[in-house]
């Protein structure tokens, strides 16, 4: 990790706050009186050009890949990405942002639900170190605060206040949408973007779209809503498999989770042959085995 965390504070009276306290946080519900920051404090923190990436805490392999690809392309388009490190899509999104950003600006911003001297999950020590070296880690909790369940939903209001737009990947809940402009379109001009993938999350993403969210297929679809944002290369979208050059089983898999019975019906293969081929594709990194006996094809990066 970086050196001793620096603390920025504010009084309850906005006129008495520290000059470097993020003004956007004064507009959220229950602004924190104290902020603890670690990382590149010399770089500007600009919510008007920052995007939050949220989604399932337990994403599918394809969902985690989507989060990383979007974060990398978005960071190349110059917005900062922010989120709290999580076991799934949060980690992948931070890794993508770190891979895409240059050293002249904050690569990514992590809003955590613990003290800055604690890393949760513990296996993310290296990721936390990388973020502190090239980005910023933010907490409202003092040093020594353990990972308490009640603290993690509360950080969502900070994420919303520090970003102008939200990209939702495999949405399972609507917690962040209740905390200001990171939800659906609001008076502050915030936009919620919904990435439809895979099938078990489509219904929830459809609900967001009905509430005003924008369906996106590439990073440019997100960036075009940000004033003055440059064009970036689109995130690769899987093309329909061609019968001439694609394995017939990969064609049968598609890109959504599918059961062994469904694959057997699509291919007509006997069970031993199908299981053997799935294992080969899994070892090759082309297919992932999911809970519930499901399989999912992994898009090429």
C-alpha cells in the first residue's frame, strides 16, 4: 500500500469545509464529515468525468470480462472509473481501468467499506497497492474499521456522488440507483447505462431501461453522454459464429449460460462425447462451468 493515509475533513456547515473536500459529496444524502484518502492526492478528482461500474457481486465469467473490457476502453477515453473492490466485477473493472489509463491522471478510484489499513477481500492486497500507486482509495471510516456488512451499502452514496454516470453489468439489485445521479436520469443529468448480458440478468436490466436507462454495446455508447469526451475504440462485441470456422459445439453454446440437457438437444451428441468436448473447451479457456450445472462460452478478448 501507499504511505500513511491522508485525511480530508469537512464541518457540517458547507461554508466551513476544507477547500479540497469534493463539492459533489455535499449534495448526497448524509455527507461524511471525514474522508480518508490514499493514493495520488495531487491529481484532480473530477466527478463530471467519472463513471461508476456496478453489477453482480458474483458475476458470470462473461460478465467479469465485460466489466474489464468496458473499464479499459472507458479509461482510454479519459473518464476515471470508480468502484469499491469486490470479489467479482469490481476487481475486473479496476484491473481494466489500470490497464487503459495513462500516468497523468487517476486511473481508478476505489470507494471502500473498511478503514484504509484493511484490505477486503484479503486476496486483493496487490490490487489495492496498484490502485494506491496509480489511483485513489476513498473511505469514510477510520483506520482499523473491519469489513462490517452494514458499511458496504452506505458507500454507494459516495460512489454516486463522485460520478456522473453508471454502467450496470449483470444487475441483480437497485441499491446504487437510490443514491442520486448514478441512478436513472435525474435533474442533475446523470445517466444509468445498462449492459444486457447474460440471460439471468436481462429482466433486471430491462427494468432499468424502462426507468430511463440507456442500453449500451460499447464504451462509445457511454462516452457520448459525457460533454467533450473523445472517441475511443469500441469494446469488442462477439460476432455470430460462422459454420465454416467455428466449432459446432461453440455454435450450440452461444454466449448465454446453458444446461447440459439443452446442449444435448441442440447437438444431438451422446452424453460422454459432449462432456469430453466441454472439458477440453474448459481447459482451453473457451468455456466456463457455472453453478447449477450450466456452461457458458467465453468471448475472445
